[in-house]
C-alpha cells in the first residue's frame, strides 16, 4: 500500500475547510427562515467531500494499487431561486476540486488526459460550472414556458435509458450510484408545457436551438485514462489518437433538435407517449480505415454523435393482486449508430445505422421487515432491460463497445434489483444494488448505507464491486470485455460526507 497518513490528514483538513465555508451561509439561511416565504430570493445548497480507496489492483500501473487513495474530492453547490413579477428565476452552480492523489499521479504519468499536456490529469476533475440558469413564466392560462439551461427527465428507467435521451451524462468522475441530477449534462432548451385538465393530460414541447457548449453534448465516459476508464485503457488518453467532431454532417450540434411528449392519466394508469429527434447519447468512431460521410481529422479517427429518432411510451400502475407498482417503458430507436469490426479491428471498420427496440419492465414492492427492526416497509425494486436490434445480421460485424472487439448480439439483456431498508426512524438507510448481464455474464454488487445526522449532515458509505466473465486484460483491447467487464479491477470503497445549507 502506498497511501500514508499524510494524504488522509490532508483529506480531513480539506473536508473541514470545505464544510466550514457552508457555516456562514447556513447561519444566514437559518436566521431568515421565518421570513423566507415572503422573500423574493432564496439560496441553499451543499458542501460535499468524497474519498475513495482502491479495493483491486489496477493492472495498467507498475505498482500495486490495492488500498491506495483514488479520490479526494470537494464540491460546493449553490442553488438560487427568485421571483420577479410573473417570472420565476433559477440558477445552480457547482465548484469541484480534487487533490492529486498518488494513484492519480500514476495514471497521469502513464498519459491520462495527455491531450491537454503532460501531468494534466487534474483537468478531468476540477470544474467550475453554471449547471442551470433558466426563467419560467405563464404565457397563457395552462401554458408554462421555461427558457434557459435546464434538465428534463423523460422515461421510467434509472440505470439504462430508453426514452430519457434528452441529455447526456458525465461519468468521468462519479461513482455509479451518484444521483442523476449530479451527472446529467444540462442543455439550453425552450421547454413549453400545456395542461389539459379535461382529459387529465399535459402536452410538452422541447426545442434545443443548438446553443450548447461542445462538452455538454452526449454521454462523456472516461476515455481519458482516468480512474473510471475502461479496462486496458487506464492511463491512456483516447484523445491523443482521435479528435472530437461536433460538426459532422450526421451529427452537428449547432443544428436544432426537438421533442414532444404527452403525459396523462387513464383510470389507474399513468402513461406517456413521446417523440424525440436528437443526437445519439453515445459516440461512435469515424475511422480513417472506413470514413463515414467525411474524412476524419484525428490520427485514427474522430468521435461523433450521429442523429437518431426515438418514439416511445411509458406506463405505470398499482397492482393490488401483488401489492406492487408496475412500470414499463418501450422505445423504438431509428438510425442508431454502431461501429463495425470485431476482434483486432476494435470497431474501426466503419459505422452502420440500425433500428432497435429498447424495453424496460419494473416492479416496485414494499416489504414489511419491521420484524427485523426496520422503521417502515422496505422497498424492493426489480428491473429487466433489453435492447433488441431489429433485422440483425451477424455479417455486419457490429461491436458492443467502440475500441473493444466484442460483437454485439441481437438481444442484450440486463437485470437489476434494489433492496432499500430504513432503520432508527429513517436515520440509517442501507441499500443493496445488484446488476447482472444476462446475455454476456458479469454484473455488479453495490451495498451502501446513508446516515442522516440532524437536519443538515449526511454520510454515505459505499462499496462498488464488479464481477465479470470477460474482463479484458491490460493493453489487450481484443480480449473484448462486456459492459460490466469494462469496469474490471475498478472496485472501490467510498465515503461521501455532505453538509446541507
């Protein structure tokens, strides 16, 4: 083990300083709490500290990494709300800073985030971001319009998204259980909702006028060689051999995208129907070996987010027969881009557009576990998620994950389950999250406990453990990991302490 008491002591000091910053703001908020309802502006937020330690050795590094401090992160979030005449204003800003642990320095020495220069791994994690800034107003009776940078959630699924494709997610820094609001990438949108009470429904229109920053588009996995990079690529920055192309003919982020959704209630059923014209949330490689619509500029190729169309529906209802809430989501996705070229080609043999159906079924059931001390009925959630490529052809040689050589299959099915309990009047809340890849094998086990201390303090302890049948090997992308094998050797123990104000 390479971590000494010095980094841990520094982590404690950094945490104390970070949380102290929140105290004056909290005191001011408390002093004005009695009159806050009459004040036009409010400010709240949190100060948060993260620490994580490796539970596995990272094969890409020459040293043993087991037990090493992998993350020492601080975050300060401010959430402001106000009202000026008929206009409601909202803004959210977040400041993130990380201490360069020895483990991160090792990855940086290998070349993580090298496209920004030598020893620039901190550039992956240090951010100052205005996450949301919008104004909302009633344009007419029943018609509400929200304009600005915001988050919009469509769909019923938490882990894997069928309809919730309005935004991408940034998972470069985050643990897998980090709340979606923290990792979702807000966009500049015109968001109009029109309520139709006579039929218990609401019509929503979204327009993205193409004013967003490049980094706000699509999912951002760790392709930079940081601590969340896929197996075989930790310490290697993919942007040293490929460029990002945000203005490809089939994926220009400056072009307008839009969507429309109807949500309603029919008896005991809650339902929605939506159409979305958007950019793919996942990038594909426009390879120099087989250019797609234009010649790439990167040494190996460019990463692009092609256009796609989504038509989907959701449904949820309570079933008295099994005393559970049942939910379903199905989306027909037209023109989804896949890379071709399995094995040693690792997806560099071109791009193919396919149509696919993504479906989710979920059951949420309360279990009475008060006999073992639970404070209230506990939640058990079971979900099955399937991706079906229609008109599937093995000869197209499609890959599951770009830069890896494993072939995608006609059906890719994943099961997840959540057990959430509550003890000591909901002040101690253990949760167990399980995932299993029913198509390829492998999965994850994530137990965590949330502690509630008073009105303002929150502590989470978490273990992230991945098991895998096809895990890949360091420097060997051809061994073709599956979805969960991608996270091989990335097991960790994490602490997250939050001071709300």
